[in-house]
C-alpha cells in the first residue's frame, strides 16, 4: 500500500507514524493509499524547519522571492497533468474540474509575484522640523494554513503563495482525505528555489492542528472548513494572541428576477449547484425565483437540464460531475434528502441510489432538486455540501433580498436580472460578502479578495489580494531625526507634530 508522508525541511518523511488514514478513489470506492497521521512531534519538527528557514527567506529581497514564486508557477504548469490526475483520483472531481482547481490557485500565486510593489511602506519628509517618518511592512514569521479536502490545490496555493511572497515561512496541514497534491506542490516549490523548510506539509488530525495553533512560534493561523471548526480555531488562536482568519460554511442563494433570461439562469444553476457534486463552498444550493410564474418556468427548465446531466467516473471526459469524497459524505447527503422529504418539501428529482456502470461501489449521489422549500427546513438552514438544489419561492424582490441577508451564512449570493437598478439595489443591500450579478459563482479574481460574512468567516481580513498581504505582514513605523549638533535640551512634555 502506497503511503503519503509529510514534507518537512525539504524532504518527504514519515516522522512519528502514530496512525494512518485510508485514501480512497471516490469513483470506485477503492483504497488507493494511506496517509501518515502525525502527532505533536511532527508539528514541532515542521515548525522547527520553518523557524530555521525564516531568517534566510525573510531576508531575501522581495524581488528575488517573486522570482522563486514565478518559477513555482512555471513548474506547476509543467506538471499540471500529473497534479490534475492525482487530485481527481483522490478527491473525486472530474479531470476538467481538477485543472480548474489548480488554475485558480496558480492565479493567486501569479498575483503574489507582484507583491514587491504592495509591500512598500510609506514615507513622510519633514513631518516635524528635521523629522522624517516612514513605515515598514514586515513578515510575521512562521505561519500555518489548515486547508479542506474540496480544493486540495487551490486553497493551499492561495494561502502559501501570499504568505511566502510576504517573507513568511509556512506550515500546511491539508485534509487527510486527499493529501498527495499538497506534498507535490511543496516539492515543486523547493525545486523552484524556495529554501528547505520554508514550506512544510504535516499530515494529521486534531492533535496536529492543536499543536500547530498552540506552539508559541506560530504567529498566524489561516483555516478553511466547516463553521463550527472555523469558529473554534479562531477562538483558540486569538485567545493565544495569534492572528487568525477562519472561513466556514455557506448556503449560497441565486435570485432569479421575473425579467431574467430563464434559460441562462437554469444553465448557470445546474453548473453551480451540481459541478464538483456540490462540494464547493461557493456552490449554489438555493434558487430563489421571484413570483410564481418565474418559479414554474425555472423549475421546468431545471428538470429538463437535469435529465441531460451525465454522472460518471472522475476520469470520464464526458462526465459533468462525479462522486462525493467519501462513503460518509454520501450517507450524509442522502440523509439530508430524506430530511427534506420528511419536512414536506417537494422532491422533483431524487439522486439517491444513483450508480455508475462498472463503478457500483463509488460514492455517488445524483443531482437532486427540491421545490417549495421553506425557511424552517433543515435542507434550507444547513449546509449539505452535495448535489442538492432547493427552490424557495419568493413573492417580491424585498423577500428575495431578505432570505440570504437573514440566513446564518453569508458567503456568496447572486442575482440574475436585466434590470440594472434592481441589480444595484441588490448588491448594496444584501448582507453577504461576495455578490454576483448574472454570474452564478462570484469567486473574486486574484487581485481582489475572497471572504464571507457572518458564520461564513471569522476575522477582519479576507483571503488573498491586498487583504492577504495585510494579514501576513505587520507594520512598523519609524520616526527619525538627525541632529545638526551635539547639544541637547531636556524636555518633559510630549512633542508636537509640527
């Protein structure tokens, strides 16, 4: 059985192997490898390596750091076929979707190549007589990223790319469900010229996470996962005086106005709800048509398209989506579907019991559609993280805005309309962090920033973009005077600014 190890101080290592965890191929249900689950000593070893690498990397000038990142991008591109195959095999998303996972991560590293311009401080000459003031933006030190299974390339690249560009060294704790791609990315970073120990990968569970958070040498913690864990890690890290940005769950709505192009909206919804089998934090899981006629037309269009969807193995080039990541995920999603039935939602398309010929043991759930969902149902209130789309009908624009605004989660939301005023009002009024207008999955491009509100995000700064650089740096302000003589006078009052 192949083993997926840690990557510490520039080398693969098994460390102290306390236990292992099976790595599945979701499309077939087969165990293809086992990942080494480390312990506190492995976390400490990774921090040791990062601490030792910090003086070298942080004192490398920003332009040279940028060249290393640019070379990393080049190497990732050269190995993208290998990476996509591995990612697809372990996660279960299609090969085409795996390429997108890698590309969206690379785009943030490409942004990070331009970090030297954004790391500049400020300078004021003659702030007072003979006094100059300037600021320095400096790296924090050793920082930690804890990333989820659903984007095993993109989110590690988001976090490590920005942190490294700022001069920090990085310890990554990826998901044990699909652990191979993060190790390979770290190897490619080393090949690109990153010093040994500047980027480390530690496999493991809660023991490793706690050890990383609690080590006093770790200056910041970044997390993406479920809301309960995000909130817990944020509280744990900040109580210890560390910076933290922790992103949690989502319940993303798409509002369809009466004037919207129904075919365009239905196409967008099918892709956004069922792509990657719904295992995306930005997946659309709630459709909100405004008006009964809009709802009837939308539901008919969705049913028609869902009949044409192709579910298949992750390496099937004709598959629109593939399996869920584990058998437990399949069971959880099917239980939610039953919950919707029990609570009175109208189940129009039932994805339970779906199989793929030749892959009967795979973790498949077919695309599922509920109509006439209400706000008190579990399938509306809770994150399902599977290929389940709920239609909740709104009578007015105001009601449609209120639904996502009052929901516990505030990650992403979209509106489809031809009315510019309605779109503008929606974008300014809705209480959600990322908004799409005729765009179903409003993931910002790399030089903006990604972040949800309410129970979807904990912390003051978003991921990547300039917010990412602010999170991974601290500002030092220097006030300077060069006296013209050796004479001095005692003063017992605060100096004035001018």
